[in-house]
C-alpha cells in the first residue's frame, strides 16, 4: 500500500485536511496557553497589590493596565540565607521541581561574611526570612537568576504580600537592581 504525501491532503478533493488540522493545532495551543484548566498549579492571578505584573529589570514599561500574572504554589524546603531559599515548586498536578529561589529586587548580607558585622546581619536576615516563609508560598515573576542554578522570583505568603518588601522594611536587606553589589562591612 502506498502512503500519500502531505501535500496530497492540501488538495481540494480531500477537503483541505492539512490546513484545517494545522489551524486546529494552532488554535488549541493558543487557547490552551490562555485558558489553563483550574487545578491550582500554576494559577492565573489578576495583578494586585500583593503580586503585580511589573516588567523584568531593564524591560520597557507597557501600558498601565494590569495583566494576569502566572503564579506557582511552592513549599519551602530550607532557607539558605537572607535572600535565597530552596523550594519544591508545584508546576502542574503531579509535577514538582526543587529549585533555589532568590528573592527579586533585594540583596541580603552573605553568610560567607567578610567581617563579624556582616555575619551577624546575615544570621538575622536568615532568621527573619525563615519566620516570613513558614508554610506555603507563591512564586510569581519567575526568571533565571544571573548566576545560574537558581531562579529569581517575587514571593508572597498568606500573611505577607511581598516578602522582599518585608525584608527591606525590617532592615534585613537592601534594594538591588542588578550590577555590582556593595559590601556589608
């Protein structure tokens, strides 16, 4: 038996099967990306004061309208330091991934300190982050961190709308917009 070529299905006597199938595949992909089933992972959240869809660092600002934000539910595995933790991210039902998450837009003191003052600040920042991240968290605005091996994300909990802002307000971290970080000593 001879198998017909793909171009055969584009002929009118076959009812334009190939173009119709391609159009259906494209429409399904677009609709599937726009209207995900509601399983809770990931969720489409309307932009709010808790999690906004701000453009990534260096990206041009768009219109003032809020866009939906893709957010992922995650469990905290361990806190590494004052601005980084390891999380088990629920990507999709039955699909989880462990990754290190760096809090977006802040810089915390390092535990590999250059002086006793930085070490004391780093331990206090890590303890503050552990208290803030007790329980389940939500990750949004997820991107690849500049150092690799971890992601950059905005983080929220049920009690704290913006974990980065809470650390800034508590004096445990400082604002960071990329580039060279200054010391804590």
